C-alpha cells in the first residue's frame, strides 16, 4: 500500500512539475498580451451568460467525412465564430458577467487506442499547449466586454495515462492547463478574468448561478438513462439542482424535466466523423450558451459552428 501511495504522489509531483515547466517556457519565450486588460466591471446585474465549452479534441484531424473537415486551423475558425456569437448575446441582453465551464475532452490525446496517432496532427504535449492558447484567447476575447470566470473538469480523452484501467484520479491534462491559464491571466494583469482553482481529481462541478443550481460533468462515468438521469443524480447527491449539463456525447440535446429542470448535452467542436456516422450521428459542430437571470433560465442556445 505504501508503494502504491508513493507512486500516486510521484505522479502528482510530475503533473505539477509539467505545469511549472510550461509556465517557465512562457516566461522565457513570451506571449501576446492583448491591449484590453481592463479593471473589473462593477455590476449589480443578476443576469449571466453561461457558456459551456468542451469536446474540442484539439489535435484530431478529419479529412472529408461526408464534407466535414477538422484540424487546428478549423478549430480556431470555429472558436472565432463562437466568440462572435457570444458577443451578439452579450450585447442583446446587456450582459456584464460570463461564466465559462469546460466540460472536458479539450484534447484528443494520443495513447487511448493503438491507432489513435494516425488521426492526430500533433502529439499530446503540443495538443495541451494549443488547448491552453486557444482557451486563453477565448477567455481574453470575452473579457473585452465582460467579467469572465473560468472553471473546468477533465474528460476521458484528457487523461495522461493511456491505460484507463491504470489511470489515477487527477492524472489528466487539466492538471497542467488550469495553473498555466491562471499564470497567463496573472501575467497579463487582466483583472476581468478569474480562473477557479479546482482539485485535479474533481470529476464534477456543483455551482449556483443567480439562484439556479447546476451540476456539470463530462458524462462518460455517469448514467446514460435519460429518463431517470436527473433523478438518479439528485438521489446520489442528496441535493436538488435545476440544470444537469454533460459533454462526451458530441450531440447537443436539451430535455425538459419536472419543475422547470433541464438535462443538457453540450455539442462538440469537430462535428461528425467516420466513427460517429456508424451510429447514425452526423451532428454539426456546436457549443452551448445560456442566459440565467433571477432564479430562472431565460435562454438555451445551441450555437452552430460548422460552415
């Protein structure tokens, strides 16, 4: 048992060491600091834009799957479109506060399957670096007009160990991404962005926004029974919540429940591929946005990002 405990400790030390190495690289090489690093917006408004990002699978490459393509360049184009769509909502609803939740699988990974590498344009280390840069760019763009809070958990593709049977809690890319994002925000002196510090082993987020209670998970380890999903989660947590959000399944869905509750599945950034089409899933690339105000959900929007 002591040997096992020491191994877990060593794994976490390595994860922390990787984050420190990445931070040192940014310090050495420098990075672009946007001009708009404003002071926080003083707001008494009980209206919040909530954006769910996830299943970006950075590093994955799709070459003409029934007209769908995906790579690093296309990922950036789709995030640009997501930024523009968020701006529209911010201006239409006079939003001053944005909450961004990463529901996992930001990178594709390279070790989950023996053939995974042939579909990747980058190895895992570069995938993590590019996820950090793209997430930071997204948060910074939103901070041009709003206060922004970022919180996130890891998905199954984010794990570092390729053998899922030997994977330790917290052994994931999020253990590198989150502290590096916090460093970038601090160095840029952008006081409009706040990065939530979370345990690397956390697999869910329970939070309340303007009187609405959320449970946010990746989804690969939770019930697939849509009919009883929210009831099972409430029973397990012994706590009521209003909105259950998951990623993992790549296809946006919104199911209404009793008493105004919702079950929401976030979309993905790459859209459909050869694997998903075998199961009859040809979903478009999308991410989810919500407007939450005074204890209720005002809007749920599936933001379409495919061409």
